[in-house]
C-alpha cells in the first residue's frame, strides 16, 4: 500500500522490521497480530492498527493473525466476536488461518504460572485489590511489600491450585509476579497475574475460576503463536519491560516477540474509546453500534464510507510515536474523493415543492438522457422521465429572493438539469404564506438543457417527475460531538454532544431508478451530496458527506 503519492510507505516500525530482517532475527520471519478484545465493535482507531498489522505483514511476506484477547469474562460476548470478524472482512483483510483466542491458551498460561511459582517468581497474595493498589506506592514513592510475599513455593502452589478449583471468593486472593516493589516503573511492582472470577466465559464456560490479566496473557499469547512484532498503542509503552520480563522467565526457544508502540488514532469531533462508544449506545444517545453517526466500522459502513477510503486515510496519516489528533475533514476528503469516482449520480428532491409547467403538452412524457457519472465514461447514461408536473427543492424557489439568489424566482429563467430551460410565471401560497405550487413555462427549443441561441442561465436545478417519483426518506447528520476535542473543557465528552445531530426528512422524492437501488449502495444526489442506501430500510438514505471539500478550505486557511 502507498501513501497516495505512490511512494512506498516508510516509518519507524518498518525501519525496525527491516533492521530485524537484516539481522536475521526470528530467522527473517515477520508475523504480526491484531488482538481485539471482544467487548465492543471495532472503530476507526482500530482501522489504523489493522492497516498497520496487515499491510506490514504483506510487505514483508509475513502473516498476520487475528487473536481475540478474551481474558475478561465480565465484558466479552460472542456477538462482538462475530461483529469483529465481519468488520475485518469488510475492510478486506484475511487473517492467517482461523481466528485465534487467548482463552485457548488458558491451560498453557496456567502451566507457565506454576512454572514462575516454582522458580520463586510468583506468589499468592491474600490481600484485596485496594490494599494492593495502596501498597504499590507511586512515582517517587516507595512500594510496600505484601506480608504474603515470602510464602514458600509449596504453599503458593497449593493455594494457586485451590484458586483454580474455585475454592475462594472473588477478590479474596490474586497471583502476583515477584519482581521489585521499589522499581521505578510501577508496572514491575509485583503486578497481578490472575484474579478470581466466578463468571462463565463466552468460550470456556465455567471451566475456569481464575482469569489472567492482559499483561500476563498478551506477550505469552504472542510467543505461543510465533508472533515476531507485537504492535500496540502508546499507552502500553510502560508495560513493555513487563512484557519482556515475563518472556525472559519462561522456557522459550529462539527469539521472543518484540513489542513496539505507536500513537493512537484520534479524530476531531470524535471519541475512539470502546467504553465511551458503549456508553453512547447504552444511554440511547445513538441507535446502536451501527448508527451512522458512530465512528465504529459498522457505523461508517452504514453511513456509506468505502473501506478503501478508510484504508487510504490510514496509510496517508502513517504511524509515528507522536500523539496527535487528525481533522475529521481529512478523513471525509478521502471518502469524497473515492465516492466521486465510484458513486452513480441520481436525481433526488429531499424537500419537495411542486412545479407545474403550464405550456407542457397534456400527457407528454419525455425521456431525457443524463450521465451516470461524469468521472467515469464507462458508466454510461440513463433515461429519466420528464413531465409537466415536477418536484424541485423548496430551497430552489424564492418568492422574494435575497441578493445574489440565482435560482427560481418569478420572471427568472433557469435550467432543469438535462431537460429544458423554464421561466417562473407565478406561484400559489398556502395558509402559512409558504409557496405550495410554482408555475413556469418551458422553452421546447432548449431540450437537453441548452439554448440554440446561446443564451445563458445562472443556475441549474435538479428535479423529479411527480408522476414517476418514488418516495422515501433521508437522514442528514451533524457531528455527534460539537467540540473539536470532546471533553476538553470538562473532562467528560458527553458534555460536548451536539444536541441535534440528525435531521430526518420523511417526504423525499427520488427518480424512478432508485426503486431498484441495492441496499448499502452509495449514490450522489445531484447538488446535495453522497447518500448511502440503508441496508435494512428500503429507500432510507444516510448522507455520507456533502459535496464541498472542507479539507481544502481548512488547508487554505492555515
Ligand atoms: P479502547 O480504548 O477503544 O477500548 P482498546 O485498546 O481497549 O480500545 P482493543 O480491542 O484492546 O481495544 O484493541 C485492539 C488493538 O487495537 C490494540 O492493539 C490497540 O492498541 C489498537 N487500538 C485501539 N484503539 C486504537 C486507536 N484509537 N488507534 C490505533 N490503534 C488502536
Ligand atoms: Mg485494550
């Protein structure tokens, strides 16, 4: 994959992998993994990690595993497993072999834990979580050794086996690594390896009463699978010495996996934390994980974002160790660029106003030919029926036009796209004073939308024949969070929610070919933007992005 400028990608991770290859580390092999925890669906941030893991493996003739990091029975669910598989497939990545599960390694992890105990490198602590956390101390503050730290191997083994067999209450004991309570890195102050949980697990059922922590499971799972480069986000930076310490204590042949951290993807007006996204769903602020306002992959898919645009964006921003927040408009510009070349153009009137052409021959139907996609001649043309009774946008007519209003207004001539020039001759108003019907005459000489005498009009409007229109609805979206950095002021992103982030228009009128549009397909409604056909509700359209390149404007300003 390239960064759009057709340069091969390069960054510090690739440099490091090249260097390892040159030194024949791991026998020259490259194996990465993507390790989602199945406690939510994937979001745009995960797309960055996925792109890195899979593309890197591809570039170095390696493989990338998918491993579910399912070590916490409380929050995990098979529905999330299924969803993650679906999302990954949609992005177009096939993991190496079958999906893998950290829970498949529980037995091996358990044996290795006994190994550490027998080496005097782990012990059962009878203290509760709060006490252990207090004793950890802090940066520049000493840690306090647990009174159970000096338990002998036999006693530790016996207690640990009882923990496994479910003999103790939750929270009454943990297994800890015995490293150094004065270590300057808090992660190495006797970290917890196992907790007691009497909770069924989505794959192992009620077989286990103890569950490994992330740190104890992760590096060991990497080693079991033969992962060479374990790429994760910067918050794990301080965990790396622990990752290395565990691996160093175990009887593992050859080179052990190497952890490398990179900066998380953050976007303006967006949160990329599963916990926060889950809260949006639970609190009913959105209509589910695939709500088109959600930055989840399923939300973006439903909104009409092409997978290819997301991947190109991820490659373009690249990987580094510097935390930064990208403008959402940049991502949108990739989406727009992509859709510009792929989306079929359609006529749709979202807020209809009746336009009657008074000199149209009674009962006549013209089939006017319009281009399907000006960016791609291969997409050809189609015929759209034109009659004497049409719908136009309410916005495209003004009884009292403001200055510089060039659309339809009494006495003004405009072009109806692909059809004819029409001149407004009058209008009816309803009780509220709003126009209900607009009248016009057409010039039969302008068929196709051009005047033989060369006269010009200042605007071209879209339209739909009333008798042929299919009706449906559209959803227009604002940003879900009004602030660029949600929660920046108060610490709680929910304080920055945009109060009206969706507008539903229920009485939209579409050209007849829309009745056959496949679900999920994205089209451009002329002059209105790109819209995605809902996968479940026929003729419901989500506005993907508008037509204007806001990213270009932001760049001009800066
Ligand atoms: P969250 O903070 O949203 O709960 P997580 O890190 O707990 O995310 P995991 O399922 O554990 O989610 O993540 C799987 C992989 O995706 C990890 O390697 C993690 O580093 C990476 N990842 C998660 N969020 C981002 C992000 N915003 N940008 C880049 N990579 C990410
Ligand atoms: Mg995580």
